[in-house]
């Protein structure tokens, strides 16, 4: 799953990821945000969820997706 941390409508990407992984254990999650520290916006800590900070290049996105899908985080 790939989502932004900040979303309209009251649900944020961290909460969405938690709900999704509860329903589908083992689901791979990559979140993105323009805020270097989403917790400063009142969003719960990311724990072990991978965060890709904006702005990013296509190559960085591709690498982050690869790392999440292969559990190869550096």
C-alpha cells in the first residue's frame, strides 16, 4: 500500500496503514509526507512503517518500493 500521511476526511495514512495491516497481515506499506516529522502534526508515531519524504524523485520512489517489497531497508 502506498499512501500520503496527511489525507482529507479525518483518517490519516498511519491509521489507514494500521487498519489495512490488521485486515491483511503481511501487507507491505510505504507512506509519504511533505512533513519530515508527521508526529508534529498530531499523527501517531510511524513505528516500523517506512516513510518517504517529499519531494522525491522517481528513482527514489522506485527504490523505496523495492526495499519495502523485499524487506531490504537500508
